[in-house]
């Protein structure tokens, strides 16, 4: 993927990871396009040769804008995803990035309102929350989405849950 063809958010994630891994510094974006000035939850996913290498994000905004949210989550995806070791300098040229900007989660009364290709889902019970992004390879049913969220949050299959749905703008 050529850098000049990347969406600015994806480029920001890539530049942030590369700068942080190489020099422990953050890039300083100058002018932010309108979509980076808004506030939203953001997930940054990193792949290496098509396989997941890190994916961390925020359900709701925690930073001043989408640019800062993207930068923080890019660093977390590269260095703090417990499923993987931190990204090493030697890997940087093999990595690809996607950035998902989340809409505000909406409560769902029934799982009939969900669609795994269109909506991400949040499952909540007793302060525990699990989230799954929409349109993921190998996740084809609402039940799969909900079960994965339950597992991520440590929510047992028989525990009552509250469901939320959201959409994403995916860049990458």
C-alpha cells in the first residue's frame, strides 16, 4: 500500500506506530481534516501479511478528537495488545493498518436489530463489556458476534446482557 494513497487517518496510525516504535516519539499532525476533529471511539487494527498483529480501541471517545484517539490506539495496538508481543522495528515494513471510527452505540431491544456485516455489537453485563467490530472475516451470524463479545468480557452464556449496536467508518 503506497502511503500517498492512504486515507489521512490510516496514514496517521501508520506514522504514529513507526515513530513510536523507532524513536518513542509521536508525530505532530498540523492541519486536521474535519473527520479528525470530531470526537468518537476509534479502533486501530494492525495486520502483518494479512494476519492480525494487534487491534485495540475505545468504545467511546476518551481524547480531545479522533486524531488523538487514533494515535493513542495505534500505539496500544502496536505495543499493548495482550495477544501479541510489541511490534519490533524490523516488522514495520510488513504492517498494514485500518482505522474504524465508531458511531455512538445505540441500545438494542432484540438481536433481530443486529446484522454482523453492518453493525458492530457491544455486550454488557454487571460492568463487564465486550465489543466486536462489524464485517469481520469468519463472523457471519449475530449469535457468533454475541458469543465472541461474551467471551471477551468474561460473561457466561446464561448471564443476562444488554446489547448495543454501532456502525463504523472503516479506513484502510
